[in-house]
């Protein structure tokens, strides 16, 4: 199954941690790469599901925070269909 990947332009001022305008963080793209790498490993090895009755809201601050954390259930994925070296 092929999935169509769509790249969309993000507003430069959306994430305050990377600043905006002419003075942006020099490690912005490395940070994005690291976040995607960690997320892909977690999503490959675990099945994530949202905790029911948990409200997810953001909190405006210098760095991005969540008011009530992000609660998820983690269950180890069944990797028997893959030829993976552990």
C-alpha cells in the first residue's frame, strides 16, 4: 500500500522555541530530524493508544508544554512478521 506524503509549509512563528524571522535556531532542522527518528522508533516498537477521558490542552510558555501531560497506553508491538535484530 502506497501512501501519498504531503509536505506543507509551517508558519515560521508557530513554534516559539525556534524563534522566527531572520534569527532562527541553527539546529532547527537537526532537531526535527531527531524528533522524527525517535518517533519512528517508538511507533515501530509500540502500539500507542489514547487514555480515555483525558483532555489534552497546550500551555503557552517559552517552550511548548501541555497543561495535563499527554497520557497514552503503551503496548509492545508484535514484531514476529518482521526480520528484526534485537
